[in-house]
C-alpha cells in the first residue's frame, strides 16, 4: 500500500500569517503536504525558505513549490525564454533552500511555433540548458500537465519532457487533463491507472514514489480550462473517487495538492474519501 499525502496549494484559506507557521497548522488538521505558491514571482529569502523547510520537517509536511505563471520556455522570442529560465532558476534555488522536492511549472505556449513538436523541442532545449548549469540535490523540476490545448503539456508531452533530463519529474494535474479534453478524459479508474502505469514504465518507478499531483473540479470551454471549482460543485468533473481508486489500485505513493477554491478544506474531503478505499 502506497502513502498518500494531502495538502493545499498555498496557505490555508483566510490564514494571514507567514508560511513558516503553516506546517504546524496542517499537521493539526491531519494534512501532510504543502505547495508554496510563487506564482507571481519568487519573493522568499534564503533565510525564510530555510525556516519554512525546518517547520515542514518538524511537522512531517512534504514541500513543493509552484513556479511563476510567467514562464514560456516554448517562445520563439529569445528574450522571453531567457527571462523564463531565470524565473525557473530562482524557483529551483528557493526550493533547494526550502527542501521542496518538486518545482511545478507550466512549460509554455504553442503560439509562434510552426508545430507542437517545435514548441516541445524549445522547452526541452531550454530545460537542458538550465539544468546543466544547476546542481540540484533536493528539487526536481516538474512540468505540469496543463489545462489548455494552446499550452505544451498533454500527458505525452509531459512524459517526453521528463525523459529529456534526469532532474525532471512529472506533475499531473488531473483537472487540467479533463479540461483540455473538454471533459472527455479522466472518466474511469482504468484510464487513470493506464496513465499512472505509462508514467511508471516510461520514466521509472521513482516517478511514482511519489507521483506529484494536483486535483480540483474544473470548468472548461472550447480549448480547455476556465476555472477551478470545489469538490461539492458536482456539475463539474473530474471525480476524485476515480483518481483515488486508481492510486489505491496501483499502490503508488502520491502527493495530492488541492487547487480547489477552499484549498485545505477540500484536502480533508479528498483524504477522507480515499480512506474508504484504503
Ligand atoms: Zn499549475
């Protein structure tokens, strides 16, 4: 039986204190994962990062980080790629200081490229360049499955990016896969099991020890995601039970980050739903 960890994408809803206080709060609630949100820029100092890391270790909370949204490694504009690499470098260094094991990022946009393949190659080249100049000991860069068809990041592309360098691991956002398929994916336990087994086969079993994942319900339109919704809003998919049963069936370890508007509260719902199957 694998270990499943649950926690929010960012500080608990309505909590106004510092990140270093969050691990103790999560532990008290029965949660054990936290994604530090640097989505608008990496603003944490080395000392703050180390304090957050200490608090996380003391409270048995596994840390990850979400890198800034303004990253586009697939851009044909060299200046955009250079700035994107710098943002990712800052995120990676802050993650090392914090002891965060995964630096989640959105690889980039297809726009401006002649094909998806060209965009993918630009991402792979930029990541190779960055990773060869870093000496990461704790953090893996983790390209996320993205919510829009206009972005690099379907499951095949995510696996191929991760095959290109040993310091890359996938971040699977199940809601995004559902949204980019306009509701036609992540509909059965078998389908989710297949994706997990492909990741394990094509990258190695380390990639599911643990598998880094995001979950919420999601609203989509043409081309993909609109917005994330709570687990109680049953008009939107995908179903958490499907994903949870696939984790239990495959026996993988997983970190499940809640991207619901009621972050940590839905983490608790996910945890208790899953416990029925364990
Ligand atoms: Zn993301």
